[in-house]
C-alpha cells in the first residue's frame, strides 16, 4: 500500500504541498506520465525566478520506455539504478553558468535549483513525487544529449507516482521512512 507522509513535524505551519513533499525511492511502475502533467512540470520550471531573467536552467524530460530515458537511466550510478527504473520519467537538470559572451552568471546554480523546486511543487500539486540524483555519469549524458559548452548537467530527477514501499529492500525501506531536518537554529545565521 502506498505511503504518504502527512505528519511532518514543522515548527510553523507550512503549505501541505511542502510539508508532505517526499523524495521517494518507491515509484509505481505502472504509472504513465501523461502529456499534460509533463507539460505542467516543465512550465512550472520555466516560470521560476532567475537573476536578471537569465533563465540559466536547461531541462530534458524523458518518459520511461523512450530512447532518451534509456540514456539517462544508463548514466545512473550504483544504488540509483536499483530503484529509479520504476519512475515514470527522468528529468535532466543542467545549468548554463556563463553568458554566450563568457560573462559569469554568479547565481545560475541557485536559479537552476529554483526551477527544480518549482517543478517539485508542481509535481506535488499533481499528486506526483520526485527524487533528485547526483550520482550519474555527467560525460555520458553530455555526449548523448549534445549538451553545449558552458552548460553543466547537475542532477537527474526521477518523477512518478508513489509506489509500494514493500518492493524496496529492507535497508532502503528504512531510509525511506526516516525524514529529518536540522533544527532551525542550526540553519539560521546570526550576527557575530
């Protein structure tokens, strides 16, 4: 039976799309991401804020069963391969860190992160879950997707519907149900 986190302990009440967000490793292998949901994910990322409106993120959405998906899946390393195959889609998030003229875009990684955050919230609004993975072969993805110079693949993101936790091995299932955050005082900087 799929599990949804609804009892996240927050110090202040936050929107349920944020408090129930969960980076699952258990995806429903029968779920198919429809064109409308895929378009909404990309559109949410498209409309995220960026410094000077540079929009330095680049995305590639690959549906399970397509050659594009196979390329991203084959690039995944170790543990990620054990569970990501059941996701409905994989999304490559890349960042352009300089302008075409070579000027540094100092906030590009933040902007790409915001695009992914917007995609994540839209996924939650559509009843989907996502899990970002840094463990992938960057050079393989760069070559297969003909990523231009100045653009760096950052993460591959699994997207789909929450699956049954019982399909995961015991260790992964334990990791799946542990949801912790540092206490707020450890995250908030104060004047010295």
